[in-house]
């Protein structure tokens, strides 16, 4: 697993899985934590039992949207959402990714945490802004860790994606293909966070697409597993 390197308060616990160390067979080898990708459910359950605080992680039905839910002890989420927030010690926020950008968020006092699933559609729809609004903490008091996502040299998109981020055109580079661009999803997220007053951003140095030994990548492999990024308070 990856332990986020950021100056979070000591009562904020986090992890981000990589693809090694689990029970799943190819093409989900081996630490796939997603139950919706065609993997053996028994193996997925065994993989989830390897995760820290696994019994208190609250899983979401992610739909590339902008809905953020606040979690309570003993609560299950019965609506699609792409971000979750917790103020309750032990109750863990977790998102699954395999190219999209996972973001872990906390305040400097260690009183509230969040996990955000940031695909380009969710970023365009305002999932970051909705999450921070629900956290009810000024952006200046927040910090964010950006987990493994598809890198700026691999994320090819069309003009229909660029059109959603006109205020952040510097995150896009033209390619030799007409109407195609390379997008920097990390830069897009940082731009949106800074616009909300969040200046402390960490991580954002990995590329899921180019590092097949460590990360699942949907764009690279199609049928593949998912990593988990989680955060909770103690």
C-alpha cells in the first residue's frame, strides 16, 4: 500500500492500495477491491479484509457524478455518490479508482475528512466544490492528497472534454491527432481546489496507465481491477 506523504493531523488515518498483495486471478491480479468488475466475489471479499479498518469503510456506488454524502456510524449509503465525508471517528471514507483521480481531504484540526472520486466528468460537474461545501470548513483550513491517476502524457481526450474546462486550458496539450489533446487531471484538480481556497495539495506524481506493475488502469487494460483510497479519523 501507499501511505500518503502529507502533514495531516495525527488522528487522520489514510491508505491507498496498489495492485499487488491480494487473492484475485488475472486480469484482476491481485489486490482488486471492486465487486462490480467481474472478479470472483469471494476473492474480492478476501482482498477487502486485508485493508486497514476494513469493517468500518463505507463503500459507494460511484457514477462519475458530483454527489457527496456525509457518513454516520452504522449507516449504509443507498444512493449513488462519488464522494463521502466523515466527522465520526472510525467511520471510513473510501473511493475506488483505476485511472480516475482519488482525493483524500482533511482539515488542519483533524475534525472532518473526505474521499473524492475525480474522473473528468465528476470534476466538470463540481464534485470537489460539492464535497468542500458539505465539509463546511474554509478552504484555507483544508489539505488534500492526490492519489494515483492517469498521467498527463497518457490521458488523451477530445475537444468535448476540453470544452468543460475552458478556465483551465493550460492543463491540455495538443497532440498530432486532429481534435485530440493530452489532459493533466492533476492540474485540473489543483486549479479547482485553489479556486476554492485550498492551497495545500500533496501527491499527484503517479501515472496509473504507465505503471502496470503497481496500478490498475481501465484505459490501458479494459477489464481490470480497482485500487482503494481511504481516510478516517481516530
